[in-house]
């Protein structure tokens, strides 16, 4: 088991390294460099000499591999660059925005589980009944609804019918726990519903498989009540593939936060990314994409390791 | 018996297997459609999709107004003159939805098209040749897959800038890793089949084997993954346009019609937000259902892979 853990850790490390290369290539090795674009965007006609100076300053006229290694070295020392606009170090902005995105993500995942578990279970237990069919249709529908449309509709109709409007100022959970909860409830619900759709499908098919297993029949033969069987035996084993799905969901959650934060006016990392892209603030974009990608790789690592712990049939030699 | 017919047996064996393959594997389009009649959801989805594509493609003729034509009827609800109502600038929402569909569908189809060509090529090579090529390619694909399609596309847009062409490229790049994975999987299983062995053993050139024998059988997987990815691509374009980093707002797409900039106006005229979203949802729903049906027909073992 230990050797597996070490190998798996190494693999993740290599993946993250590969990710830095990918991000670097995507953002830097692009026709037309940053300075030209920035100068053009500002509308200022900088002289060629001045542009060369700026390039020198940013180190953009050195060969690409050198730039890459320098960048890696900087990051290893904790320097993720600074915003081209505010001059604020990227890492600083991260720390201030991370709690918001983290809270939204956790809320959404929790809500998605709260929605998916009962629905998936009922769906499986009443397989092919009218209830099952309509629940399945609902989840297929939920998969197709774009989350930004759902969010927009919630805001539009929410304000029409309930006078709801997205918060103007962010309330941290330390200064106003109740207000904070209210702020995150609706966005969390929107993102959570979208996430729950695939969870429901997964849970349902997983439960159906487990239901037919021999040990369930044994439990029934022993005379255990339905509740015991469902909760103790079925759930534990049905949850295993669901946990794998959880790992895959992280990508969806992160993509979702980018959009939901923009709609509901939450100052998180997602909204920072959109702003940075619109303003072509490359250091920020670089840092954020890297952070997101690394987070996804790490979560996948965790789910892989947990998978081994949870399923006693799997042993890694 | 054995010794005498050994030489002849080999040739006839190959011929028999090859003939078998022609009827079984190469499910022609008509055969597929015929099988589809047993799956009403798939059939309905296909019709809906075709209807959308035709209406959108024929936008100059099907849209009652031009998409940027402002009239005096600001923010009016659905009426006989304007089936979907008008927006805050007096533009007909139905026409904008039709024209918008044109762009949205175009970006979706083109990006998936290129994604499939490149992704399938990568997957085929990786799966068929195996060995070092496979290992290296899969590591690279792994890194790409760390980023979800949307984030990958966003990164490319950050580098290239917004605009229809750029986001098509961005989304195409996002499609490639997932498609190549699925094609690789399918190639791996097709590779082991008897008729591929036969083709190789009679000395067909590798290229010929790949194109004439492997590809038609991998086609099933390609069709299924392409239809599901198409839904993802369309939503990606809509999301990018919604955030303002996709198609610029003068040209409508289903995404930028819902864009945040117009959000305040939408509280006055909720139908502005309603119809583009319904169009999007219906399209993606139809694509997903069609993909499910296609998978059931072509390869039920694929259940559970995206």
C-alpha cells in the first residue's frame, strides 16, 4: 500500500509539472506578445524603443525555455507574479478570494449530495415505476439546463416574484454568519442542482447493482428489516463509485463557480478569472488556471487513495 | 483433412471473415436509422435537432425580422407580431433566437468536427501502435484532461482573445483530449478482433488496415462521443459568450443574449431570458438523448463512459 501511495504521489507531482508546461505554452507561445497587445489595448502608441524596454522588464525577450524555468523558479519561491493592473501580488489576491470560492464549492457539493442521495435511493428502490421514470427524466433535464441560465432565471424571476436580488456587498461568515448563509444559499442551490443530476444517475445505477448482490439476499434471509439493509449494507457499497464521481465533479464545480460567482456577485476566484481574462491580465490568469488545475489533480489523488481505503476488495501491492 | 486444406483454408478463412465483417460491422447510415425506430426518444431527438439546424441555417428566410432591427416596441411581451416578445432595444426575440442559434450551432459543430478529426487521429494512433507512442501520448492527454473543457477553452481564449474564430479553436482544443481517450479505448478493443488479425496477416499495409478496417468499427464510438461532446461544446460557447469573452454582443448567440449586461433589463422583460435558454436546453437535451440512444444501438458496453 505504501509503495502505491508513493507512486501515486509521484504521478500527481509529474502531472502538476506537466500542467505548468501546458499553461505556459498556451499563454505565452502565442502569436503577438503581451506588450503589443497591451500597448494596442491602451490605445497608446508606444515607441518601439519603449516597448523593448517593457519587454526587457518583464523578461519577455529571453528565449521561451528560459522564461519557463525562471517562472518555475519564481513559483517555487512563492512568487506567482503580480497583476499587470493593480500590481498586487497574485498570491495575495488568491488568499483573499479563496474562502469565497471554497465556501461556494463546499455548499454546492453538500447540497448536491443532500439532493442526490434521497432521490437516487428512491429511484433505485422503485425501479421503473412512474416515480422512477419521472425522477430520471428530471435528472436528464437538469443535466441539459445550462447552469448560467438557471442562475439568470433564478435572479430574474426571483426579483420579479420575491424581490430577491444578488448581494451587493460580500458578508464574511465571521462578521455576519446569518447574512453570509443567506448570500450563499441561492447560488449554492443553483450549482448544487446542476451537480446533483449526474450524482443521481450514478447513485441509482450503483444501488441497482448492489441490490442484486448476494449478500443483500443473505441479509434479507437473515430477517433484517429494509431500513437496515438499505442503510448499512447497500449504501456503503453503492457509495464507492459515487466517490470516484465526486473526484470528477471537482472540475465541474470549479467551472461552475466561474459562472455562478459572476451572476451572483460573489468576490471569488472565479470572478477574478473572468475579470483577468477580459483585461488580459496574464499573470493572474496563469496563476488561477494553475491553481484550479492543481486542485483538480490533488482531489483526484485523494479520491484514488480513499478508493483503496474504502473498498476492502482492493489491495495495492 | 487438416494438412490438405491448410493452404487453401487460410485464404478462404480470411475471405469468409472479411465477408462477415462487411455485413456486421459497417453499419451503414440507413441501417442505423432503421435501428433507431425502436428508440422513440432517440428518433424524436434526431428530428428536433434536424429541425433546429434547418431553421437556424435558413435564418435569412425563417427569421421574421433582422437581428439588429430595433423597433419602437420596447420590452413587449409575446404577441402576434413578436412571438417571443421584444427586448429592451425593441429587437424581435424570436429572430434573435434563430440567428443566435445559427452562430451557436455553427461554433458547436465546427469545433466538434475538428476536435473529432484531431482527437480520433490521436486516439487511433495511440491505441493501434501502442508501446512508447501510446505511453507518451497518454501522459500528455492526462495533463490536458486535468483541466475541464471550460477551463481549457477559457485559457485559450485568454491567449487568443474573443471572437467566433478564436472560441471555435479554443473549444476544439478542449474537445480533443476527451475524444482521443474514447477513440483509443475503442481502438484497443477493435485491435484484438479476428478480422484485423487477418488483414494484418495477409500483409495489408498499416495505413490501409487503419483506415479501411479499424476506423469503420471505431466509428460507433466516435458518433456517440461526438453527440455528447457537441452538447458540451454548445454550452461552452454559450458560457463564454455569457461571460462576455465569447462572441461579441453585436452578433447574437444564445449565450450572449443572456449576458449579464442585459440582466437588469431582463427583470422588466423576463421573456428575454426565457427563450434563448429554452432553445439551449432543448438542443443539449436532444443531443444527450440521441447520444444515449446511439450508444444503446451501437455499443451497449459503452454505458458509463462519457
